[in-house]
C-alpha cells in the first residue's frame, strides 16, 4: 500500500512534465541547478512513467544510487561509469589566426619600434572540426569524477595558417551535506598557432550551495580559490558566482574574480562576467558580457595596464545551426596593445558517438 501510494504520487500527466522541462532544462543552468529545479517542480505532483524514468536517470547519474526511490527496471542497473563522444564542424572569424603581432609600430616615449612584417598577425575566417570526449565515474554516494577532453583544428582558406586548441578538465564532484558541495578540479588549455604556442593550467577548489528564493527562483552560489599557472607567471585568484533559474524561463549567471598582483607581469586584477539565457520566438537566446582589468605589466620600463570589455550574442537560425557574434575592445596604457575585435561564428549540432 505504501509503495502504491509512492508510485501514485510520482505519476503525472505528460503535458505537465513538458512544462517542467521547459522551466528547468535547456538554459545552461548546470546539472545541479537543473536537478534541484526538477525535484522542486514535481514535489506534490504526479508523474507518468516516462517522465519518472527521465528524472530517475538524471539522479542516478549524479550518484544518487536509489534515484527517485521507486522501482524502474530500465534504470536499476545503469552502472557507475558513463562515456560520450561527439564531433562537429566549426566556422568562425578569427582576429589573430597566426598568433602574430599588431601591424603597427610600438611607440615608447620618443622611441618607435617597427616589427618584422613576417610576424604581423593575420585575420579572416577559419574552418575545421572539433571533437569532444566526456566521462564520469561514480565512486561513492553522490560523489563522482568528471573528465572532459576537447580538441579542435581549424585552417585558414587564404593561407597555410592553422589553429590547434586542446582543453583538458578533470574534477572530483562531492556532495557534503544537505545542499552543500565541495569540488576540486584540474584544467589545462593549449592554443597552438603558426607563431605562438600558449599553455595554461589551473587548480580549483570550490564550495557551493543551492537554495530557493521567494519560491520563484532557484540559486546556485559558488566560492572558489584558484591557482593559475602560465608560461610566464603563477597567480592566486578568488572567485564568486551566482547562477539563478527563474520559473518564467529565464536563466542568469554572474561571476566575479580577484587576482593577486604579479610583479612585472600583466595579469588579471579583477573581472566581472554575466550571462542571460531566455527564449525568444520559441528559440534559446543567449546574451553575455564581461569586463576585465589587467595590471602589473612592464614594457621597456613603462607600466602596462589594460581594460577589456566584450559582449556576445548567440541565437539558433536553424534546428542544427546557431550563430554567434560579438565584439571585444581593449584599451591599454600603450597604444600598441589596443585592439577592437569583432567576432562571428557558426556553431553546428554535434554528431554523437
């Protein structure tokens, strides 16, 4: 009788579950916030079998071994490891394809330095492929390892210039108590161009909490300590972010970072970024922007500081094609490093393997 009552409390009409999905999924809110939204949305409601299975799978994938707490044969023996891979084409405008220098003189006081024309930057469209590999291994109740490897290779049709980008990220994801979490991550990023090759690594320790505000908004607040390693310097950073998922189909994210001063190296002093995702004409629209203040640089004895402002818009023009466009502007104490960069790209749906 108890089991029958629990089952009935988790059976729902299909159109209600479609409404829940519309409010909770597809906004880039992140797995934790999406699951929290789903569980709150179905509280006290009824679910049909297929909808219960969807949520049960999501819960088991984050280490909840019992899922929804009801017997669903299709999800009972899911296992503790999950893998996925994908491949997709890419087309985008690149302001600096070869990793070269600005095609203008470097002026320091009364001195003017003219760079080698062979080392000047090139701009234009590039095209290529990107591949992605994701994995997850659950090792304890609501604790698991996430790992991701992505790589892309793009060529310029106007020259032999190419861009190879590789990103690696591995995280230990841990539920601590109630709605509190503690995660530790390692990341590495490498961008290889004809003239330049940049590598950076990072170690992150983040604590986070999920909570409800006013009954109409779900929040995920995070506080992190990061250690950044580049080829030129190392830096400690503090980060604070809050993501919010509203029941009127809007997602917002805000992140702030503070970096310690690094002598004689241009590094991030403070940054602020934000994003708003919503639906426009039945399609997901994403608006994002960022501000970054860099200080500490030194060029031929002169201080080098810089401020960068960027905006970006993303919107699907077809079911499998999303257009991205934006603009970035950097103002520096030294005019040579000033830049204004447009951005345009087409993002295609990935082919899953």
